[in-house]
């Protein structure tokens, strides 16, 4: 019998390996490449598992192994096929794939070696950066230890995600009977399946429903979030500010605390922040088309992670339409972005609507319901406001962001208002949505959701604060370049 | 991480790199002072020994303080039932013990006895009606819930397992 730990590690390693060719296809580099390799790997593997379910092939190590091989082969073929013509070799398909694999390994090693040597050089002259990197690494390690050592205790972690992951593993796939099972309505069968499928992926490799074998998934999502945040800031303000920003992010207690609990909020934050980072990294048109499209893919995957992902997708698309022409993005590019995100996000929602999968947390968002429950809004908004002021949860983040926002508005020096939109619009929507809670005690619904809903907006508030702080100086100034 | 200033000594007073170091150090100091309780909490994970207290609380947020006696009762009930069993629990559709029973006893199916939000304590007739409606062969009942006469008690605990026929004889 093969021990569970190596199999759990194998399951985890196969995910970024599956995503790497697609991250490369998207022309992502540096920290964003590593973040994307994980995020896309999780996405394509889960997508493959949906396909297995559709064709009624039960999850098994053999089935998932074949799926993984198919995914990575398709990735390498696509990468070769869509490479710029000047770089094509003219060799046979198999030889090209073999060459691509070889290049990937070499490329990865070269990148690691060059990054490592550059880092050592700069660290010698920059001990504060070393301190910040140690803090970031320690926080990731902390989430990993917490994930492995603490059993599933958070209600949503076991009732929404692990329950379904365990059931998919037991059933060998997603079954329509489960999706329409009103006995399991508390587990929200209609919720997007990405996280449960990844849990089923781990359980299949391990051969048992051992939650300590799947919880590292969430720590790795946390690492992907930190890397994506770093990459986004790096594109705007250089590496040193990016390290400082990443360090500030990992020192927000609520994000770090939730990272190892088996909740899907940190994975959602990772996808949304990666989408923002990729959009920024793409730079102005006509360059970065593929990177910009990868941003749409991340947003689509965000909607496959949690319902809330649709809120961010619904925030991003109108903003893109509104500001796209101002930053030189053509309408066709905006349409391509929307189509790419919708193609990934919408099939699941259409399917569960078609089969009438039961859900009962919220009343329908009809004008009459909104009016009837409008009296709840002030109380819910107050809970959100009080949560933002909790220093033990958010450190000084929201105080600093609020002061900088007020100052910027007064002085008319508001930079990157789009980042504020990614805070205000989702939070405003959540207040409205929770006023339509169908729970017998709607305030219990609010109290158990508020900090996790706020969590995804926190990186954007931090990003905004950093942009405002840098506002009066040149972005690259701290780099000394 | 970043190149050297052209023609400048790193860390020279008033230089951007120097200012960055001070800014970064001050930011970190502030965040660490503010987050000191969090640091203390995290340190527990780097020390040997259990990090879970007897009530199930842990240094990471758990919004669901678990009841070990309830969990144990469901585990014991599950061990006495075939995987295809369907049970009714004497809780309403919004009660967390019903959720917990569904989770722990899976793949066995568990139904609440009522779809109402606050069903109160059911009668023996309520349980019987629910079992017929759900084609259930077992019931999970708390002490104080009147048991239908046609059922046989198999386990004792926070929730006792009652079956129509002895498990495994069907």
C-alpha cells in the first residue's frame, strides 16, 4: 500500500504542473507565472473532472492520471501551436512537445537560478527586504501548519466544500441526483464545484477522505494570492514596493487566519487578485493581449470558485466597458474578454438553473422583495462597518485606506479609482443581498459571513492605499532605477 | 530585488533606497505591534503539543464550536447502518445537528422531520409520517422525543438510533 502523504504531495504537485503550459501560453512571467500555474492548474484539472463526470467515468487514480496527461499534452500542443511563427522549429508534433517539455524544465531552472542570484545580490544591500521575505515565507508556512494540524471546524468549510468533495469522491463524480437532492440543501448543491472537485482530486489520490490531505490546497491558494498581489504591484511600482505590499498583505490577520481553514474565500481572492494583476501586467494595448485574456480566465474561474465570483465579474466587465476606450482597449478586445470569462463562468450556472438545483439562502432579488426588506439595510451596513474597524482582524488596513481616500478626494488626487470600485461595489452588493437572506435569523447569516465577504476586497483596499502613498513620487523611485 | 542606484551608495542619507528602508521598517513595526496577538497565536503552531482545546476551539477561526457528544452519537449510528440507509432526525430543516448528521453519516441520507424553520419537539406521529414520506428505515432521536412504537433502539447517546428492522437483516 502506498503511504498517503506522498500521494497527497503528488496530488498537490500535479496541479501546478498541469497549469504551467497554460500559464506559459498566456505569456505570464515571474511571480505571476507561478501564481497562474497553480490557479490555472486547479482550474483545468477541475474542468477535466467535470468532463469525466459528464461521460460517466468514475474518479480513480488511473482516470485522473489519464486526465492529467491529456491536460498537459493539450497545454503543450497549444503552447507550440500558438507560439509566434518566428520561434517555431518546424519539427514534428511529438518532437516539438518533447522539446517544449525540455524548454520548460530549462526555462524554470534558469528562471529560478537567475532570480535566486539576483535576490542574493540585492539582499546583501537590502536587509529590510530579506526581513519582509522571511515574514511572507513564515506566514505561508503558518497557514500550511494550521491547515494540517487543525481539523475542519468552520461551518462552511465542512458543510459546503468538504461535504461535497467527499460526496464527489464517494460517488466517483458529480451526479445529477446529488445536485437535485433536497436532503442536502444545507450544503448548497448548486454552488460552483471547483473547490469540491479539487478536494475529490486529493481524496482520490490519497485513497481516503482525510481532510489533512486536502487542506494544504488552501495554503497553496494563499501562496498564489500573495504571489499574484506581489506581481500586480511589481508591474506598477517595482519589486521593492511589491515585497513591502506582499508583506503588508500577509500581516492582515483575517486573511492569514482563514487561509488554512478550508474555506473558499482565500481561493476566490487569489483568482480575483490574479485577474487584476494580469490585467495590470498586460500593459497598454496593443501589447499583452494574451495576458489580458488570462485575466478574463481568472475571473471566470473566480465564478467557478464561489458565487461571489460573479460579483467581481459583474464589477469588472462594466468597468472594462467604461474605461476600456480611455486606456486604448478596443471594443473587440473588451468583447473577447467578456466572452472568455463567460465561457468559463456561465455553463455551471446555466446547468444548475436548468435542472432546478435547490437553493434556499436568499430570497429572489425582485423589486418587491428589495422594498419589503429594505428596513434590514441599515443594520447590515452597520455590521459591515463595525467589522472593517476591527483592528484585530484587519490590522490598520481600513483606517489607512479610509484616511487616504478622504485625503485624495479632498485634494482631488484620487489614483486608481478602479481599485476602490472593487471594494465599494462588492461590499454594497453584499449588504443588499444579505438583506434578502432567507435564514430564520438573518443577522446570524450576516455575522457568519461578513468578514469572509470583506476578505476578498481587502487586497484591493491595500493596493489602493499603496497606490495613493506612491502618488506623489515616481513609481519606480524606490527601485533606484 | 531592484537594482542599485547609479552612482549612489546604497543607503546613503536622503536617497530613495534609504527612505524605502525606513518606510518599510516603520510599516513592519506598526503592523507587528498592531498584530501582536496574532503573532502570539501563530507561534503556537511552531511549538510541540496539541493546538486544539477540549471544546474544539483552535488558534484559527472556527465559527462552528463542535459538540463531541453529538458527533460521537452520529458516528456510532453510522457504524450500525448500511451505506444505503435513509434516516429521519428529530430536528427541523435549519438545525445544525441535521447538517452534522448528514455530513458525518454520509453516504447514508438524513432528512429533517419537518421543512419548517422552527419545528419544536416532534411527536411520535410526526416521526412516523416523516419516515414514510422519505422511505426511511431509521430515526435519530434526542432524549425526550417520543419514539414511535414500531421502532427498535440500537444506540444510546446525545442522539439514539432507532430502526424499523435490525440493521443488516433487510
